C-alpha cells in the first residue's frame, strides 16, 4: 500500500546544500505500508525498480530517513528501499503478546518477512548498528537472495562507553517542550554534523505529544531485563556476543564492513577481528564519520558502498 505524506523536499534541499551534497535531483521517496508479524510496517521506496535492489536497515533510535541523503545519490544506481523497523519511526510497536520475546528474534523474523514481501530474487542488504545485527543474523540463515552484505559500524564486540553516551542522550531528551530544544541538544551531542542536517533528521524522528515533543520510538523495558543485576547483564551481553560471533562465522555472502573513523562504538581491533572471522569480508574506514556513518558522511558512505557492490552485482 502506498501513501504519500507531507512534501518535505524543501527541507531535504536545505539539508543537502548545508552538507555540500549535490545529487542529480531532489526526489522524495514514496511512503509505503505493509502488515507483517502483527505490526503495520512503514517503509520508503526511492523508485527505479529496474535497478539492482538495495535494502537498508537503520540503527536503534533512528528511522528509515537516516539514509535519505545517501539515498539521493544511490538511487541513480540502485532501487533503494528502507523500512522503519519495529518500534521505530512510523512502524508499529511490539504488541503486548510479543513483549516477552527476545527483540533480536522478533527483528530477524521481521527482516525475513519484509524481504519475502518485497519478493526480489536478488538484493543487497545493508544494515547499520542494530540494523547491522539484524542483517548479520539474516545473512547467516537466509543467504539465498543476497548478492552482497554491507555492515555499518557494528561487530560482536562494541565499546560500552559509546553505548552509554547514546543512551544517556536519549534519556535526557525523552520529552522536551520545544522542537528547538531537541535541536540544541543534538548540535551539542554531535557537533561534527551540520545543524541543518540534524534538523532534517529530527523532523522525521520526533512527534508532538501533550507535553511537547518526543521520539518516535518504543522505549518500554522488556520484562526479561527487569531486576537484572550488573553481573547478570554482563553475562547476557557475553551470551549475545557469542551468538553474534557464531552468526558472523557462518556468513559466506561477500561482505563489506564499514567503520566510522571517529566511531565510539566499533574499535579498529574489533573491526579487524570481525573481518578475520569471516570467509569473504573487506573493511573500509569512512573519514569524518562517527557511529552514524551514513549520516555523518553520506557521500563517503554511498561512494564506498557502490564501489564494493558494483563489482559483485550484475547490471
């Protein structure tokens, strides 16, 4: 189902100009919806369906629009599709009947259901952070349709300080009276990003509520996390890391691992270990980019993705 939303091409143009991006055209993607796994999913379709298919999975606390600036460039060479994952953006939240299940398992099922819905015989899958973990889990189990995999700034081992800083920013900005308050905090948190770019991202990431503005995200704590001690949480993180290492080692799809040059999440050592553990993986470092590679340097992200994928996808 297609539903065209508000025209935001002017804001898109202002953002592109602020970061020095000169796409061939300022094009707004189509908003589409599909019901999967008991949830109404929203996704963006950038058109050009005759080109190789590229599916983009965003990170935690982000939305499908995190890829917009890069997609303005990539849509000339790929059919770009980007969903809002469960509990994010304009996609529904996890139903009460599923709230006790592991969120990673649910998102793996979502990823499979979404790709099955698209129905493409061949595609490239790219995921950042949370979306990267979902992409890894999918590629290790369902490689049949994948021509290539791109993992953005995530590995089985991450730097905890960066995660703590991001979670602290989210908690401190749960609800704020004015949109401008969010923008000011975002500029202070991510000073390397242009304010116009941050403003554009927030336009798609926030919603108005009675008390002001808040994130378009499900922040409910899962029952399995309630009452866990620090040692229990550490053991759970270790168990997740071991499971992710097992998934990484099973992947045979040609893979590109992107790391942000100034990332506080993925260390050079963890990135190198991940590449070494995989049968067919290359690494590239994106300059002037932190954890949100596609946001901090959309041109660099798009260029490196295309350079890798174009060697492996027939046209």
